[in-house]
C-alpha cells in the first residue's frame, strides 16, 4: 500500500494545564491565560492535521475545576463553546469531533446546556469528515 494510503496510527494526548500560571508570570488575569490556552489548542489542531496525526485527545476540564471562581469557570466554558463552534474550520481541515467526557445525562454531570449544544453540533457537523479525530 502506498505511504499516502496507509492509515496513520499516531495518537497524541494533550492536557490543558498551566494557563493560569502562564498568565500570572505575565501579570495578566487568569482568564487571559485560558484564552491563550484555547488559541494554542486551535493552533495545535492545525499542526496535528499537517503532521497527519490520526487522533488528538484533549483533556480540557476536570471536575476539580468546578471549585474555581465562578467567573473563571464561566470564562473557560465559554471558550469551550467557542472552540467547538469552529466547525467551518474543522470541516476545512477534515477533522471529526468526538466526545469522551462524562455523559451529559449522567448523575453529577454539570456541563451547561449551551456547551452541550455546541459539542453535539460539532459532532454532528463533522461526522462525515474522514481525517483526524
């Protein structure tokens, strides 16, 4: 099988961590660090596609994050909605979105409905893509 037709078995995992510390070192609000982290993730998706990564798994929000100040949590969740809302670019890149977090209807699930809608829409709108997952 020619190299271009071989399936790429590379799987990269990414943990979104250190955004608040990044902002603190620069004397910026923690929310600026989270915003920069989400932008870095968008850049990482583009690079991973160019490098022919098969799967990119991102750990973006832990249950421990719920104890952060309410404004910070709201900001992070808004960024998640924005990231999942980049469907046009994801389709251009042939990226397929999947969700492996806590099921939305499970006991203790706290993901706000507006974020759930963005995730479900991204999954549906990228379902036909055949590139990186």
